[in-house]
């Protein structure tokens, strides 16, 4: 059907009449005539069969006009042609053609009335068009007449007016464009003035104006120029933003933030700011370290500039380490302070924006609220990130140098600076600074291990060269006056002089402020810290020699410190601080002078030596290090305990070690003291080092932790009876140890606060088992003097010459009592002679007298036990002798009761016991020796009991003595 329609439309219509007459046959398809149509219709047709034939026609026949049906049918033919098949194909095509023809004929007949009717409408339309053409021709003729009839001047005037208006608008546009072309000069001026908001505002207005005139060709170039200018402004704005990382200026930062707000890039600005802070940290530390490295290198070698920061840190020399670290921390402080002030600016800005105009705050766009929240979160997260960067940079610097050979004061300065930096970190972002703590702990452990080892060796050298002479100090001397304990001033609250109260109040108020509050506007915490240190050092050095004239003369006269290091000579004499001493005068010092105190005309100054002072100084240094670096507090306290242990062991080894203790039966060394000495010897003393030919035992690591046992200086003579066998040296050594223990006691609470909770039992054990045992050393050390000061052997010889089997009561005591008392008087005089050189404290004199009296009483018992024969009158003489001895002795000493008085009296009274009482006496009194008890049995009861009874008592004595063996 489409083919038929296309064929019909190919033929145009000239006129209604011609169109009818032109319905002639087409080239290949003619319209069937009425006869043919009739003939076709008369043929019997089965509609269903016809429709099937039409449906069987291939689709390609209905495609388009360019389809070649003949070619198509020829291509379908097989290669081998068969007549029968060709005829069948031909008949099929004929049937299809006939069916199509019949169908077309039916459609034509069906549509013919409509076709005729449409042709009539077309004819009427043609007539109307001809009439319209005539009307248009007449109108044109009349318009030409009108044009010629009217004047063209009026219309020309209107045209010119319109043109004028257009030109006026054009002039205004051109002036605007000219202004736009000249804005780049103004923009440059505004950028030089750092008026970034104004420049951006002007640039945006120019872009808006340029978009209005975009129909001009010159504007496209101006637009690109303005865009370049805006990008240039953003670049300069980024540079201006980076400047705030090192030196924050409120007005400058306000301009920058306002400019970014105008650009709508608040979040981008915050991202850029954090990137600049990170870059600023890196550039700052690199430039500081590079400057010191190049300065120390002394040449213009550029290889350092190409190094990584971590490698650069390894080239720092020891001399420049502390100045570089200080400058490094100063520079990092400036960066962190800028960040702190940046956060503060944003907080104040947000507060003003929300509180100043509530209505405006409600009307804020969601975008502004989102930007503000983003900035706040970004700044909070940036705190930890920036502090982490700072820690890593400082860590690389700390670990880049081996500090094991640093001087102590230099290392303390390093610890102090790092401690201040960690304080900054805690205030900056509440960080515990684990990275810094770990790095400084690693260096500190390494340094302290070497330092402590050197100090122990130094202490051994001091002890071996110590002559145990008094180190003259004022009576009010205490450790708080020493330079090494200045750091504890803030931990205690001594009474202040009026001139210092205002100063201390100001300092207290200042300490309540954080570092960021103190140095918000000016100053640097690291710079101030160094200055304070220098001032303190100058004060201490000056005060060490500004004592009163009496003290000065005392020091000048004292010349026995030739072996003392220079650092001890600097300020060991009473550094005056103006503070009231910690300890009040003890009760014993305000008692009236007793004969046994030997304090005549002497001040109650502490007894200590140069070595004692050195140990106290070391303790102060260790505690200072501990207060700065708490993670190694336990290691430091352990080393502090080793200093005390070694000093105690040295004093014991020099003056108290003797194998006669056990045989004396006096219990001179308590089990607690013996345990302490054994522990010190096993854990600290390298016994193998004293014997060069000894076989090496134990690992070298274990021996590194130990120190050889010290040897007493040859200048110290302990065998001279005129000096009471070195009593002065013994007093100085022992009482200096007691003084050292007292100082440790005063420091216990401070050490306890620094000790980790898990390690506090160690500290408690150290104090309970070591420090508290120092006074117990007095017994074995002074026993040496007491055992030699009086000739007990002579007394035994004199007692052996006395006849005890007398038959009458004697009224006169024996001569040995007078000899013994004479010995005590000489001993008393020698004590007085010694006390003229060294003050002998009351506890020391009491111990000496107690030892002498105890030895004398035990010698009396031993002399009585040597008696072969004794009568009742002889026993009475014994009592008379002992009573005479006690009476005279009480005039020489103030000790009450007399030691071992009952020991002698009980033994003498045992002479009167019966057989049964003696057996009970033997069981109850094991303090007597086997020989002494046997003498009671043989001499006292020998004539009253039989041999069997005597053997029984002697067997009981042997049973008692067996466990001792």
C-alpha cells in the first residue's frame, strides 16, 4: 500500500480539472479500469485465502521504492535451475500479484468518493488564493502612494533619536569597560597594602560587571585577566596565611579569614592552614639545626642542606647541643603559640557571632554553620597532630646525639628543657608526651647508667683517700642550703623574710597561670627558664664565700682537704639562703653539759666529711634528675640507695669489721644489720676485684654493676693508743654516716612521692632495713676502741694473784679495783683530749662507756671464774670489790643503770646457791660461759656435793653449750 501511495503522490495536480483528466496509468502500475475491476470482483474469491496469500508476501516488497524486485527474485534462484520449480515459483508470484491487485482495486473503489470530495476542496482553496493575491497587489500599490505622500524627515528624526539613545548606552558601557581595564592597578595597590578582603571584593564586583557586558568581544579577554588576578590574590592570600604560623597577628589573620570567607573557601583555608603549620614545623627545626651544624662545621659546604633532618641532627656537636635544643624549643613554642592564638581567635569570633545578634545568628545559612563546625573540629584534631609532629622532630634531635659523656649540669639542662616542653604539650593538647618520654628515658637510662658507674668509682676513690677529718660547717647547716637541692624550694614552705614575701606571692600567682597565659603576648618559657637557672647559679656561687669572718677564718685554717675535688671546694661551706633550717635543735644539745658529752665550748655543728658532702650532693643531683624525669625514678632511687649502701659498707669495712664479735658474746651486730651488710656485699661489692689472681666468676655484666671494696687510706692510723686507736676518725666516719642517714630520713617523703606505686615497697624496705640500721654500727665500731682502751688482761693477772679463801671479813678492797678505776680515769682524760679536736656526741660517749663498763664487768666475772678456792669471806670480798668499783665508776660517768651490773652481782650471788638451785640457775642463765658455770659447780659446791651430783651438773652445763657449738 505504501508503494501505491508513493506512486500516487509523485504525480502533482495542476488544476482540479486537469487533475481529473491526468489520472492516467503510471509507468509500471495502472489503475484498473471499471471493467477490470468488475472482472476482478466477479471472480470467486475466498477472503481468508486472499489474506493468507498477501501475508505470505515477503516483507522486503514493502520496504521502499529503490527495491529491485526482479534482482531479488533472480538471486533467490538456485544454482541448478529446474523447470518445474521455476513454474511453481512463477505461479506463486502470479497468485500474489493477483491478490494484491484485487486488494488495491477494492481499496480504490472504497475510497473513490472521498477522493472526489477532497479534490473539490482543493479547487475551492485555489480560488481563494487567487483572490488573496489580488488583494495583496492592491495593498502594495497603496503603500507606495503613502510613502511618496508622507515626509521622510520625521521618520529620520525618530531614527536618529533612537540611535542617540543606543550610543549613550554604549558610551556608558565603554566607560565601565575602561574602568574594568584599569582595576588591575588598584588591585595591585590593595595587595601591597595587604587589604585582601577589599581586593577580593573589588575583583568579584569586576567579574560581575564583566558578565553584564559579555556580549562585547573585548570582555572575554578581561574576564580571563580578572580570573588570573583572582588566582594571584589567592596565591598571595595563601602566603599571608602561612605567615601566621610563626608570628600570629590578630588584624592580619582577621583580614585573611575575611578574604577566604568572601571567596567561599573557609574549609579550604583551614586545610591549607594545617598544611602550613606542618610545613612551618619542618622548616623551622631544619633551619635551626642547619644553622648550628654549618656554624660548627666552619665551612660553606652545601652538603648539609641536602641532608634529611634526622641525619642532620647527628652532626650537632656537644658544645652546641644545648643552645641548639633551646633555640629549637623556642622556635617550636612560637609555632604552637601561633596555633593556640589561632584557636583562641576562632573561639572569640564564634562567640561574638552567636551572642552579638541573636536574630542574625538564627538567620545564618546552613553553609556558615557547617563551615564553623568544620573549622572547630579541624582545629581540635590539629592539636594532637601538630604536637605529634613537634614530638617527632624533637625525638630525632634527642636521639641523634650520644649524651652518655655529657656533664651532669648540661644533662640536667637538657632534661629541664624537655620537661618544660612536655609541660607545654600537656597544656597544648592534654598529651602525656609518650614519644618524648620514651626518647628522653632511653637517653637518661643510658646516661645515668654510665654516670652512676663513674660516681661509684669516684666515691670509692674519695673513700680510699679520705682521712676522716671534720669538714667545718655552720651549726645550722642543712642540705637545703646546697646548690643541688635548690629545686626542692618550691616543694617546701619555709618561713620567709618580709623582703621575700611579696616576691614569693608574685611567683605563686604566676605559677597558677599556664605557660600559654604567661607568654601569650611576649616572652618565651624556654628563654626565661635558662635565665632563671643562670641567676640561681650566680647566687649560689657568690653566697659560698660571703659568710661571716669567723667562718672564713675557720675555713682558711682548715687545710686538710688537699685531696678534695674542686667542685666540692666551691660551695661546701654554708651556702646562705636566708631560710630557717629544717631541723630544730635536738633536746640533747640544750641539756646542760654532762661529763660524758665532751661538748665543752663547742657548737653543735653536724659531723661530716668531704666525702659525706659529696654523697649528699650526688643525692641532690640524682633527685633533681628524678624530679624532671619521673619514668626513671625507680632506677635513680635504686642508685641513690647504692650510694648510701656503699658508704655504709665502707665505714663498716674500715672501722667495724672484726672476727672477735662472735666470741665476745655481746651481740654487737644485730641480725638486721648483718643481713643488710651481707646484702650489700652480695649485690654491690665486687670481691673478686680485690684479689688480682682470683679466678673470674660470674658474667662481666654482673661485675659491671659492682664496685670493688674500698681500702682505708694509709694516712689513717687506728693502732695508736694515744689517739684512742683512731677514735676521732671513727667518730667522724660513724657520725657522718648517721648524719647522712638523718638527711635520707628527711628526704623520704619527697622520694616517696616520686616513686611509682608498684615500687614503693623497695623504698620502704630500704629505709627500714638499711637507713634505720646506721646507728647500730656504733656498737661494733666503738667496741674496737673500748676493747683496747683499757688493759683487761692486766686486771685478770691482778685478780689471779688475789687469795679468795680467806677466813675473815675484809674491810679493804683489792688493788685491782684501783688499777681498773685508774684505767677508766685515763680513758676519760683521753676522751676529753679527743673531744678538743672532734665533738663527741652524747650517744657516742654513752656507747663507749657502755662498752668499756660491759667489758670490765665481764672481765670481773671471768676473773672470778678463774678462782680455784673461795670461802664465804672471799665471796664477801668480791662483793666489796665490785661495790667499790661501782661507787667510783658512777662518779666518772652519767650512764644509768650501769651496764651488766646484774651480770656480775648474779654471778657472785650464785656462790651461795644449793645443789638444786644451782641446777635451775644453770638452765636459766645461759649468758654465762661453760667455764664460768663449771667454776661455780666446782668451787662453790665442790665441798658440799658428791661426785655424782657434780657430774650431773657438769653434764647439764655441757647440754646447754652443745647447741652453741
